[in-house]
């Protein structure tokens, strides 16, 4: 792994992209995804500090989108009809001054909330959409 030799090597989110089932989501202004471990407490003999055992993990994330059109209309209709729609999303971060690009695919993405109506006068309209996912794959890493 290389060391940083200049501030210009730090990746800028300006060059981030989100792809939803192969289509660019141009209105995405932020995106996060992470795994959170579920742990069970383990109290070992003669040890004051509690330890833990990982028992599972959960993939969660969030995307921030400028409101351009009714992007989630089909997802809202699917929920109303009792369907659990899942998608694949790919996050891409490719700053030309950084050492490399990063592309990560998330599989089994399921939205926790589906925006239907969300607006406020004299403000840029945005939707924050939390989600879960079941797997990931690094397609390219910096």
C-alpha cells in the first residue's frame, strides 16, 4: 500500500457515481454502505473487560438524491402490491488526481423507506433513502 505524498491524492466525492441496475443515478449527491456486526457478550473467567463473539452481520446504507422526478414510483407500486423488489447498485469513485478508482457492487439491495411525497417551499428538494443489502463485491479498488 502506498503512502500519501500530496493532498491531491485524497479522493473527492465530486467524482462519485451511483449505478442502479445498470442505469446511472445522476441526481445522487451522497452514498454510504457498511456492514454492522451483531455480537453476543462473552464474559471470560478472571477478565474484567467483557469480550464478544460476532454472531452475524447486517449490510446497511443510505443514498441522498436530489428530487428530479418520481424515481421510486415503481418501487412504491411494488410495495403497495406486496412485492419485495431487490436491485443491484454499483458505487464508483474515480478522482483523476487519486492513485486509482474504486467500484463496489452491492447485491440484494432492499429499500427501507420509499419516498412518495417530500417537499418544502424555497428549498432544493432532496430524498434520503436508507437501505439494506445482502452482499458486496469490489469490482475495482484504489
